[in-house]
């Protein structure tokens, strides 16, 4: 089985609701900062002091608990290398993933020669804590937990996250908090989590902060656990533009709050519309919603695309047959999706 990441290519124009991006764009102040870059800023290897200080302050941690990465994807690969390298021939280390999951966990495990152990999520995508605990064994080197989950938007209780981390002291347990800006729940600065050296938290500034194109992510954890990761991640993995932009993006809390407000309003509107249309969906703690369109999903995706509205087909994911995932960001964009969806559904037959 190949776990290669499927890059979804869409035209640059049109409404991109398929990758959970901030479709309102980054803070205008970020653009200003980028325009202010000098020739030397571009010509010299970047310095990260300001970006590290700003990010640590933003997360409420000391810099020794922080590792900036070139998008969280870069961090996911680095953790996979650390956890899985040196596996004896014929005895590859195991990576426990609850599915449906973000594709990069399996892609990276595959890339570095790990064995993927899939655990199916429970009814309505509840976290299968007993099955995860049962899947953790002697050969487990890495456990991926995503809170809130992508593509389901479901949350995992703090106690459950800590329980899994405690059950696998010989493995690295990562809590991917790519969407924590929307759920408001995080293990960063949680005193109990800080006592677990095998627990790493992953963050990205791609989603709520609108920096997906610049690539900006972070790993947070015990300084001793991060030390070998610092040796794996390339020394200049973050480019100069990102190093300049990140502190500015973090400073613009108004832009951030406004987007998070739009996400909340978008979800409320979409839930009401889907209830009215009697379409099944799962309430989400992130900036997207998984929607079940059943047998009609391929046609709907096609029809939406012909109207230049792009959503993500998740129907091949375990338990997601007939499902699409749609970004619920700017209200204006959510409305455009809802109008088009209703039109497409009325066209039926
Ligand atoms: C988007 C996403 C990431 C990757 O973020 P980047 O910073 O863009 O690499 C990681 N994990 C999950 C669950 C995501 O949805």
C-alpha cells in the first residue's frame, strides 16, 4: 500500500474550500512587512531570534520548548525520522494512527520505513481510546493524535490525550493541534502534559493565521525530546520571508480574532442549512465541516467544481463514504458554497 500524499490541484481562480486555508488571506500587515524586505534580507541566511521569541511568547512557553518548522508538515517528517530511524531490518517500528486521519502521518511513516497501524475511529468518529491503547505495543514508536481531528472536526478530551501519552512512554506521542486556534483547547502550557517528556504538540500558522503559502509550523515539547529533532530539521528550514512575517502575523490579533469569529458564524449558518436540507454532517471544532452526501457526492463535487467551487472529496477515507470536507471560513464564502450546494441538489434528476 502506498501512502503518497495526494496533492489536489485546482485552478488559482475560483473558491478554494478544499484545503482549510484562510480564504480571507493573511493579515495586511504581513504583506506590508514582506514588501519592506531589503535586498540583504533576501540575500542573507535568516536569523530566527525574533520569530522564536514572538512565537514562544504567543504560545506562553520558554523558547527551549519550541522548534519552528517549515510548516507543520516539516515537523511531522522530522518526528517520523526521529521515531522510526534505526529500526532493525525486518523489524520496522510501528506508527499508530486513528483513521480517518491527516494524510501526512502515513506518508511520512512510509517514507522512512515505518509500519502503519490504522485504528478505526468509533461511531460518529468518536476517539477509539480502548482500541488505541490496545494497538500500542512493544514495537510502537510513534502515536499520532489530532485534536481537533482532520477531516472529522471531532475533539479528544484532555484526559484521554494524557492517558494515551502515559500508556506509551517508550514511544513519541504527538498531539497535532493544527486546528486548536478554533477549538480553543491546547496541551501547550498544560502542567500535566509538560511532565510527559514523550509528548510533543504540533502547531501550524497556516490555517487561522493565513500563512499556508509561507509555510510556518512549530513543535512544542520537552527540551530534551526536542534536542534530537533540532539536529534533524535543517538549520535554515524557515525562509527569510517567513521569519519576518511570523511575528507580524502573531501580533495582528484583530485579524486573527475576526477570522475565528467568521469561522464560528459560518459553521452555525452551514449547520442550519444542512439541517433544513436533511443532510448529515458532523459538528466541527475546526474551520471545516465533514458533510455526508451519500451516493450523490461525486456528482455534487463535479457540479460545484463547474461553478468554480472546490471542496475536498473524502469519500475514500475509512468511514467517510460519500463525504466531502468543506472549509467554513469567511461567511461570504460559506454562503456562496451553500447557495451553490442547494442549486446543485435541486438540479438532481
Ligand atoms: C494543515 C495541517 C497540517 C500541516 O500544516 P502546514 O503547516 O501547512 O504544514 C498538519 N496537520 C493537520 C491535521 C493539518 O490539517
